[in-house]
């Protein structure tokens, strides 16, 4: 009998004013064009920056959780900042913001990404370059771009104090948190 698998994501929690900014932008876009990922109280996700995403069996999930736990023992809270919000050019469906991390954190995230993805199957579209998904739209590319240019709202910086291991849904939606790890001295 084969082991059951589930989709799992490891992410930095985006909280406070930054989360409020993401919810507001998502609501604006969804109100005009719809969005497959919705944030806020009635949404299907929470604002987050993905470290790793993919299918995982129960044994691999336990191993991924252990990797995150060991990794957070030495990690301290840090400031994460965001670039302008824009529609990505590969598929045209994702409205993203670039994520800027202090160099030591960027290297730490990259190493954790590699260690975790070695244990995942059916990898999600997570790369070594972090990003924040604001919305997922299927159509209206130029109109979305025009709305973003008119809105020109920035996302506030965010102090990261937690890393979450959570169930993941379609389009990288962040579901139920399986484990939350507090960074040292947070």
C-alpha cells in the first residue's frame, strides 16, 4: 500500500501592516477581475512568502518539519521588504511583489529551500527567488496592469518572527498551519 500524500508549504508569515496591504490589494483586484487566491477573514489563504512547496508523504512531512525546527533554532527575526506589485510575465496570471531579504537570511532561506525540496515530490512553482503572491487572475492582463499602475500601493515592510509549515491548496494557497516555529528571541 502506498503512502498517502498531501500538498505542503513552508513559508514566512506576512503579518501586521504588510498583511493588511496585501489584503487590500487582493480585494481591489478581486473586486474588478476576480482572484483564485483570496486573503482576509473569508479568504482561502493567508499572506506568506513561500520557502518550499510540493507533495509530501507522512514520513517526508515529519522530516520536513524536523528540518524547519532545526533551522529555526539559530534564526533570529528579520525585516522583509517588498518591491512594487506587478503581474509576472511567464504566465501572466500571478500578481506578485519581489521580496528583499537581508543577505544572510537570503542564503539561509536558499539552503532551507534546497534541503526541504529534496524530500518533496510534485514540486510547486517555488524558486530560489522569493516572491509574495498578491492575486491570481486568469484574464484581463492589460486591465490588471492599468489598475496596478493607478493604485500604485506599496506593501509595508514586515518583521518576520515565524516560519509556518502548512497544508497547501491550489495556486499555492496557504491552508491550515500544521506547525508554527518562532524564530529565536522573537
